[in-house]
């Protein structure tokens, strides 16, 4: 029986979860942003590490928009701007 939070994921599965390359996940591991273990010669990422990584990414996004210079409303307006509005700026 497996306890919740004790699952381990392959790097490829983690990359697919975040829709990034496996190289990006290896860089995050090397930078200490994502915890991982070497088990039997293979790198495995514990489920709890993914939760911590998710929270860190969410906090970074929050800081960039809410605390930083850019406000979410301005970013939404820029995303939804028509070509004429962009040209007028």
C-alpha cells in the first residue's frame, strides 16, 4: 500500500506535467529548485517536491504581477489588444 505523497516520478513524466523539456527539469534539479533522488541509477522526483515546486512557481508569478511593476489588468489588456491598438502605442 502506498501512502499519499510517497510517489516518485520520472523526469520525463515531470517534464510532461509542466509541458517543458526534460533538460528544463534537469536544470531545475541542478539549481536546487526541485528536489530529486537517485534511485537505482535513475533520477526520481518525489510527489511532495512537485507540490513545493508548484507553490514556488505560483509565488513567483504572484510577485511578478502583483508586487512587481506590472499589474495583471495591464497584462490582460496587452494580451487582448488588437493590431491597431498596438500600432497606436
